[in-house]
């Protein structure tokens, strides 16, 4: 059985959101993001809507989920047969005579919006709401942190085990498949994203797709992988060298590691995300490599692999205890190769804990 947030926890999350509805005078909120529905109810199915009011919560799903919804969700449940779930939501909003009806502006399709506009009574005013549930998800609870930690450990163990079977003649795809296989064997439901294995010059693409080409000897090998376990994500990048490392490889690796450690060192409550990013960037600048660092320093993760906050140059948000983020500077040299080092990090009351247990000394296999 998947471990889920306790019913009490989901109930408390809905209560917090209900208070905000009351405070901002919103009569009902239609939640359309499945991840947000999972967060607010515990329901893990693939087709659902959640209608939340200050005093009620109703999960709307289809007959495939009759048993599952009753087992997982701590709300009232409506099972809708042979018609769109939205039809049921519209009927309930109409019957409830709600006037101010909020919706998740980034999770409602144009078509759904058009139907709401056409079919709701005139008195109902639609309000686009920005990331209300995502805001609540920013700071993780103790049980969420535990689940992320489990996912992180599975991910690192899968990496360790897979390294034992790594051979230069293996293709990038074969090694990616091995990593995925080990994750599943160790308890993951699947991967958090499509595993990246990139050797040699191919590693200069930050989001390279594994190829059916041999990894080869004396190459940089970049592996970016994450597990999804009990719904929670982990994310780690390690760059290793197959065979023999050149001086250049060691220098580049040393610079990226220095940048990663500098950024981690900056992580504590109250620090601007942009400041953490800046620390990585100024370290790479000292090595003349800042132009080769072509993405942000990290991102939040949890039920999704990319969640707020974003640790980029322009992010004005501050870190707070309970946020879980990645720290992942990298340098990418077209035609030569790329190096990235990424850990999953928990912001604590006094600083941070690096959750990822995998060592970061340059590994030569
Ligand atoms: Zn990653
Ligand atoms: Zn990442």
C-alpha cells in the first residue's frame, strides 16, 4: 500500500485553505490539478475534480475509482457515470448558489473555462486564483520530509547498485534502463523524470536524452536521475569519469563542486533564492566558467519534480524551514562535455541538511 499523508493531515490542509477562502470571500474553489487534489485529499487517481467551500469538500471522480476514492480520500465523494466530471461540478456550484467561484488559473483548460462561463448561472462570478495550493505546498510537513528522504535514499542506492554493472561498452540507454530498474526494485513507483545519461560531448546538453551509443572510455558521464516514491520526488546529478580523468576534467569538476558547496553554504531561512544562485555563479566566475552555467541553481521539489521556489537570478522569494530544494550548478562546453552536481537539500531552522547521501568526490570508474 502506498504511504499517504494521514487523513488528519489532508483535513488540516483543507481547513487552512478553507480559512483563506473565507478571508478572501471566495464561496467555492474548483481544484483541477491532480497533484493539488492529492495534496488536499489523499486521492491518487488520474481523473478527479475537487470542489472546496469554506465548509465542505467534495471529490468528483469516475466509477473506476469508486473503491480507491473511498479508501484514500477523506472528503465526500461523488462518482460520476457517463458524463464529464465538470458537468457534476457545474451542477453542484449551481445548486450551492455560489457567487464567487475560484479556479486554478494555471490548471484549467480553455475548454473547461468556456463551459463554466456558458453553463454557470449569471450570478456566479469566476475568479482566477494564482497558485493557492502550490503556496501551501512550499513548506513540507514532517511526514512529507520523511517521504522525500525515502525517495532520495532509494535514488542514491539505485545509483550505487547500477554503478557496479557500468561498463564502457554499455550504451547510454542501457545504463539508463539499469538505473530505472534498480529504482523500481528498491521501492520506487517509477522515475521522477526521464533519466538522463550522457557521455562525452553529449553531456554538454543539460537535458540530454540517452542514446543507443556506447558510453566509452575516458569520458565524462553525466547521470541525472530521480525516484518517485509514495508520490514524492528526489533529484540527483552525478558526473563521473570512465577510465582516466584528464587534468582539464579534474579542474572543471573541482570548479563545479566548489560552486555547489558555496551555494549549499548559503542555504538558510530568510536568504533570498537569488542569493543562493548568485553564490554558485560568482564561484564559477572566479574560474572563468560563469558563461557556461546556462540554467538556474535549483528548484523546489515534492509531489512534483519542479515546484516553487526557483533558485534563479530573479527569484525574490526567501527560503524557509521545511522547503526542499535542489542545488545543481553545472558547466557545459559544446563539443567537449558537461559537468553538473546536484543534491536534494532540506532547509532547516538553522541552515540546511543535504539529504542526498551519495559522495561528491570525483568518481573514476
Ligand atoms: Zn536533476
Ligand atoms: Zn533538478
